[in-house]
């Protein structure tokens, strides 16, 4: 018999399932999403959303997207071991990280201003055709949802002073 509602069959523990609309865990409010708001419009979250990150299968850190099941490649290869690139992000509720401010391209070319209201960020840069762009910050991950940066994902460094994007660009806090 297959497992039901995210419970691992025969193991007696809860296997977390990724929300169908974002990177949070399904917490039981709906069978497929983290909350009703995300079920209705992917990536949005209501006040009752637990915003719970999925726990790594090898340790107590959160799955960060490097692999689908682990916090980092090292832990994926040998449970509980972490490489230098591991973000060591606590699983469970996501704390809000503030990124509002001026960010310059790592190559020093221009400056992007980030405005932030809760988890929603708006980036503007008069020198760029993509501006403005709207996204979300969840934990240390920034995902753009509208504007010319749709599909771009950034990872905030542990010191919160550098964002490295999946297109090999980076912004540094001014």
C-alpha cells in the first residue's frame, strides 16, 4: 500500500512533501500545498501559512535546492557531513531576512535598489531593461516572479552581503 499524506510507509516517521506551488513543505492544510493561498496562487502565502522548510534526509538542516532531498552534496553523499558550500539553514519555520538596500553587480557595473515588504522584494535599476522586477525571499533564496527576471533564482550568502544567481551573476551589498 502506498504512503498517505506524506507519511513514510512502515517507518513510523513523517516524510515531508514539497508544496506544489513553492519550496515550503506540505503541512496538512491542503494535501498538495503549504497553505490555501499558495494552492490558489502559487508562491503567495496567507497569514496562517507555517512557511516550513523541508528537513534534509541526512541531518537537521533544510533542503536548499542543491539536491531534492539534502542540504548539500556532501550530506547527500555521507549523511551528516557538510561541505564548505553548505548553507546550514535550519529546517522548520523560515525567518525573514532583510535585503532592502543598494546592491551592485559584483563586476561593479551598476547598482540595483531592492525594496522589501515582508517576503516580497522589488528590484529597480535604471540601467537595466529588466527593471522593475518583483520576487520573494524565503530563507536565503530569492525567486523572481514578475518582470524581466522571471525564473532567476538567487542565493543569499550566510553573511547576507552577497546574492549569487543561477545565471552566474552576483550582487554585493553596497
